[in-house]
């Protein structure tokens, strides 16, 4: 619980963690070894969306090495004094700690904006005051943190989604090298081509539920015939994402948006995600954080440690000549083999 904490936030955290034995860390001086731990990041943001002591802690962990959180699992309760910053800060915390070996369950964040209006949709279901929904979800999140029981899947089904062309794509070249390191794994690749996927129509909740029950979607097409069944069958999905203006490509974004109809009947928390992100100049972290927000925080896929392999390569084929790339590829393939669990 780094930084300045209000009485109201302290009360929520107290209720969420009651009956559990805690070690509370407030400053870098208190920071113990954090490998193989269960960690709750309880973060309150200031008016500019900052919590400086938190990022000092993360810096100290980074200085201990890229394995300083290896074997640890974490969730986040985050509160803002405005309507902004909770989502973006949570994504940054997850990205930074994941790069140090921390894993996250699906839906690892409870966020609270200053007026708690982000709970209004939940209020239609629970019929409770907003503050009580906040406390309820925080308590359930900590319970989820404590109750992990994952087992390695024997010969998992791996789905690879991309929308690039092999002739010019450094991202696909990098994936090809990773695939060679994976050897005889059960891998299926799907190319999301131009014009084959229309973005989400934004149906009403009842309409979306209807299509979900029918294993369909308003637009139908390749999403219903190939991509939905492949996602449902897969134990792991690897997203191949070249950096387009610091964002996921439009075609893969459309796939993510259309997955809402599948989300309503399939438990994504039992599926693991990895990604390969290649940027021409910079910004791979922007794309990785967008994947975290869309797939781990929102859709609820499990996020394993070191989920993203990133590289910077502009000219076609340059990715093969990046110093140390073979070592990174080998480690990434080992992480995939070791971390597809449910």
C-alpha cells in the first residue's frame, strides 16, 4: 500500500483482506524478497494519476533483476481521485511486473473511479449500493488470488492469430523462429485476412446473449465458422502483433471486439495468452499493454510470466539479425512450454 492512502480506500482493503495473514509494504525500505509470493497491489492515485512510491518500489524490484517476481501471482485494487487513470495505470503495473516474472489470473483488477460510477453496470445485477459492490468485488478478487490451483496441460492446443504477410513481416519471421524452437507442439495458425472480419456491431446485451447461446454472432462469417471454434478449443492463444501506430492492427482488434459473444459462454480464465510484438522504431510496450487490457483485464484470459516477446525491426528480415535474438527466442519457447496451465 504505497503512498498516501485515504481512510475510505484503507477500509476497502481492510475488508478485502480480513482473515488473511498479511505483510504490508509501504516504502522501498520495507520491500522484502518477492519471489513465489501472492501479492495484492493496493494503489491509490493522486489527481494526476500518479503514485510515485509505487513506481519507486517497481524500480527497486527491477534493479534486483528480471526474475525478482518469478513464481509470484498478483492482483490489483486501484482507486483514483478522478474518472481517469485506473485502467492505464493497472495495465502499466501488470506489464512491468510481468516482465519480472509475475503472473496474473483473468480479471486481475478491481478499479474504482472517484464517484464509483464504473460500478453502475454491476449495480443492475447486484442491486446494492456502489460502495458495497466495490467492497464485494475487492473481497472476491483477494479470494481468487489465494485459491490458485494450476496444473500443466499435457500436449496443449496452441492457436496462433495473425494478419500479416510472410514476405515482408518481421513479426511472422520472428514467430517462425519461435515455432522451430517449439518443436512438435500442437499448433494451429489462422490468418485474419482483409475483408473477412467485420468489427463488432455493438448489439444489446440480450441480443448478444441470444447469439452466444446459438454459438453465432450478428455478422457470422469466418469468425463463427473458424475463429470462434478455434479459440474455444485452444488452451493457449499466441497473438502476433506488428505495431501499427502504437496499437494492435485493426483486423486483430476486430477479432478481440467480436469475442464478446464467445466470452459470455466460455471460461477464458482457463486459457493462457502469449504475444509477439515487433515495432519498426519503438512502442512495443504500448501494444503489449493494449493486449493486457483487452485480453487479461477485460476478457479474463490468464496472463503467464513473460507473456510478450518484443523486438524492434524496421527493414524486412532485420529481426533475424538482432543481437541476442536466438537466446530470447529459446527462452520464450521454454516459457510457452512451461506455462500453459489451467
